[in-house]
């Protein structure tokens, strides 16, 4: 994404991110048609904005390539009732057809997969994670969720053969953002959720590989090592700097449970942050439904039943109800 000062914003641009969190800005992912909002952003302390790159724009607004709308329009022209599409029109591969939604979802996921793998490879090599890249991935997820939700949810249907840690991070990020949107959270909170979802297990990558790849047959001491990953991830990211405290706390607390039986601190529900509660549900769901070296993934229906059974014990009851309604 290109970073520009407020003074360089022009009509026709698409803003995907601000340089300051917590600012109300209803025009994310939209083609800018007037500049009335600039003074308001300046008053709220915004200095720079980030523009959507061409690849992101083509993913979010694919109709521009199909001649369905002018470049400055975000919706196709209204159709009168008597102008209902013919069968031939319905048979034509449309931009918003399930097939195209899956195609665009695959493109976004492939881009995210490559970026997340690069971030994780750096950590495994002993380097600091590239947080700017992680933020870009989370921002694209949020933009897609808000303005192309049918594509966004299709990203969970894309089958991957890459390392399960990469897939798990992407899935948890997607599910967390989806639940956050269902709760009506503002954009900046969705971005924090998405970022925390991507990074929640980075501490795992500092452990011996057999510990997190064969976790069904670990000794007590090895399992204790495995449980240290949330603290290790928190410390690693804290040392990097530049992350919102809500992201850090979500990484630290995502294995805490409502009844106080979680780790690392055994917090009760009222002590656990909202983002950690959300990521905990997403993390558990994806872990249950995903194939692992030591177990076959269960069906979504089975996973939902299990999560319902833990509602009020491990998870916040209200969040569980919203999650199953996605």
C-alpha cells in the first residue's frame, strides 16, 4: 500500500488505512468522490493515509474489468422490475457468481499465505517478525470483509497444502474478523482483531518443532513447554514495538478460559479482554475442524456442538451465540 499525506488525497483514490487508530472514517475501501472529510481527519490527528494498491482494488472491485460499471461507481445500475435478467443473462458467468467469488477469495488467500509464510520463516530463523506485512494482510482481510463479504467468507473454503501453522493463522484471523463484524465492531477494532489472529501463535515458532507438531503425545514437561507459547509470543511482539496493547493482550490471553482454568494466568472471564475471547473461539473452532499430523479434523457441525458445550465454561456465552450465527 502507498502512504501519502492528507494534502495529496485526490478524487478517485481508495483509502484502505489511516496512520492513526481509533478515528471514525466511513469511507474505507470506497472510491473518493469528494474531499470534505480531510479537515475532519486532520483535526483528529491523522497525518497520512494508505491507498489500496491496484491488486487490492481489482479484488475488491472486480466489476471494473467486466464493463458493469464506470470506474467511479460502486454499484451496478438499478434494474426496473420489467427488466429482469433473461435465462441467458443468468447463465453468463457474472462478477458476483459463486465461481468468481471463490476465484477472488483464492487470490486474496494466496497473497496472504505467501506473506504470512514469509513472516513465520523470519521468526523461525531467529529474526523479528515483519509487522508491517502482517498489518497489510489484516487490513486487506478487513477491507474484503466490509466491502466484499461473500468473497471474504469463501476464503475459508480455499483448500491449502502449506504448513498448518500458516493456514491456522489465516483461518483464525478470518473467523475473528467475521465475528467482530457480526458484533458491529468499528474498522480499527476489526484490524486489531485480524492482526491478533494472524500473530496469536507466533510463540509456537520459537519452540522445538516436534512440540507443536506432535502435541497429542507429549510428556508433561513437553506440554508445559507448549503452554509457554502465548507468553513467548507476547514477549516477542512487545519487544518489536508498534503494536496496539489490545493485540498484545489477545496474543497473551487467547488460551484463558471463562471459568479460570486456562493459561498462562488462570484469568476469570471478567479479566479476559474482548479480543482474546473472540480469538479463543476462532482458534478452537479451526483447531477442531483442521487436519493435524496427529488427528483428523472434525466436521463444522461437530465443532459447533463442542463449542456450545463449553459455552459459559471456556467461552463467553454471548460470543458463542454470535459465532454460530455467522
